[in-house]
């Protein structure tokens, strides 16, 4: 077993420091020169590229088209939707001067692009024949965060944001839920995150939305992380930005819109769910390197066998480490980067016509005949992913509890931080009070839980909802 790197703080000793140590030691990012910004290193950006490539194909399969909109939003345009700007105003970065000239109107660096898209749609949409418009952009946005942490909260981050307009509320609502389903399956099947899908409460829904849907994941330490959202706006934005179309009856009608997105926050979720004290543990389908082949010595025979193995598993992302670095360093480097499968090839192995293969999650070493490598590697990757999901699901289940009163809820948080299912009245005022008392909030109204009548856990009023509350990043 490789020596644990001294730079990584043990996870159970200081989870926050462990996270930072893991991110930096795995060379995912470096801190930028401006507070709250990060520089994506190649390995970190490759993870995002794999996420992007997978989702982009899924989006295009249902008719989504990629676009790119400007970075800057005029103040007059942004102020049209008051509820929307109120939700972002504390985090908006503003451009007021170019060179030595003060601008006649403030320009906001986009925190999101609803208003830009809405302004465009107002000019583009005239008839029901123009609809639907189903757009998405991969871009950066800026929200000036007070407390920052790589991937989880940065002032500038990368994401995809989908924006659509439709000629009926049902079509818009169906698209909203279709996207949420793509997010849910992606999180569970590719990122191996056992997320809970559901609807946000009135307090937590997106500013300007009629309904917000979410996928929520639970990290190893019991804190929740919102991993993706899909918003149904109805005709809210259309009324503000006067997006109208002539319907089949020849009458003008306001269009119905949606927006939806995931961000580089997903990388933080992967790290905090799967990784350990020796560094990253990455799901195989988004890992930049799926198989690392480590040559113990540089010989003609080892090179020949390496090439044979590379050819046999050429459908995978492979890295051959034939550098002059020590064997121990090569092993540690593969471990801290979370490479799912490691193959070691040395003279002693070849004498027996075999190589040594190990999985990043179990670290068990197995001697495998060279001709069996292809079959073994593919079987191991499947078992590896299944095990990562199993461990994450067990953690979520272990950290999920119920409470019927605010006192029980607070006790559960002390005993076992995680998702706590409670009866809730749904009122914004009540949830604000819960946050003031406990520094926690609602995560979602889950789809897979029967909604029954009861008494609100905080105020005691009639309740028809059962909602997950908890601590969150």
C-alpha cells in the first residue's frame, strides 16, 4: 500500500481542511489572484469536460440547441423583473467605468442569463410556429460570494444554463421535469450520487419561478448539497418582458418559459461523497484517467506488454506512467488523482506471464494473466462503480431520520447530521423562523415520499407536506 501523503488532513479530523487538501494535492485547481476565483488545472478541467460532454449529448438528444449570450447585462434590462433582481442583488458585480470614462448606465456581470434570454425571446417569438425555442449555453457566471471554497462556492464558476419558451404551460412543465430526470439519472448512474429528487419550498424556490425542482445529495459528513435545479416559470418572465405569440386561434398569448442548470459544484459533490484520506476517488465514467499503467522498469519486454494492454483496452482513457519518478511516487500520484484502476508491470510479473491490478476503492492487489487483462479491467470498473454508489447510498440511509417537533429535529441534527424528514406547513415565515432557530433550511419536498396531513414540526399549524430539512453547503 502506498504511503499516505502527509499534506492531506484526515477526513474525520477536519472535513473542511481535508477537502481543501484533497483538491489542491490532486492538482485540480489553484487559487486565482482575485479572492473567490480559481484556476482550473488540466486534470480538474478534464473532469468538467467529461461532465459537459455527457450532458451535452443528452440535451441534444431531446432537441436542445447550444447558444452563447453576452456577459454584460444593462441595469435597465435587469431591473425589469424586481423579484429576480432582489434575489441576486447582494452578489452582483457591476461595471461602472471603461478606461477613464464613466458609463451612462451600470452594466451587471451576469449572475444568470434569464433577462438576456427573455429580451431576445421577446424579439424572436411572434407566432406559435416559432415555438418551442429550447436553448442552452455553457458559460461562466459571477456571484460575489462572501465565503468561498473551490467548486462549492466561488465568485466565478462554470455551468450550463438552459432557457426555453413554449406555447403552453403543460409543454413547459413537461420539459422542466424531463430535464430534472436527465439530471437525476446522470447523478445516480454516472456520478454515483444517490440523490433525492423533489420540489423546492416557496422560500427556497428560484426568484421569479412558479416552481423549482431539485436534486439533493448528501455528503460524507452529513451536509446536503444542491446538485442541480430545473425551474418552471409559467408566464412570469413573459409578462415582464412582453414575450407574446399569436396562438392557433389568432389571439396574442404570453409564452411559457423554463430554465435549468448544473455547475462545477458537481465536482465538489463527487469529492465530498466518494474520496478518502489518500485523495480523490472518482467515478470511472468521468475520471480523466480510468486506467493508469505503471511501468516499474523501462525494458523492451515491459514496453511490448504495455502496448499490448493499451491496445486491448483502447476504449478506455489510459495513462502510461513510464517516467523516471520513483515507483512509490507513481503509486501515490495515481491514488491521489483517484484513478479507478491501476496496473503495475514489472520484470518479476512478466516472468510469470502476469501483471498486478488494483482498484482505487478497495486497494486489493490481484495478479492477472496478461491475456485476461481486458476482461478483468472491464469487470473491475463495473464492480468499482457499483461499490462507490453502494457506499454513498449507505451513508445517506444511515444519515436519514424523521422528527415531528422542532425539539426532535434539533436533537437529530446533534446526533446524526443528515436529511431529517419533517411535517411542514410550507409557509415562508415558518421556514424563516426555523432557519433563525437552527441555521438550517429545507432541502426539498421529495417525490418518493407520500405526502400526508399532519401538524407542522415548528409552528404546529396544519401540514400537508413532508419535507427534508438539514444543514447544507
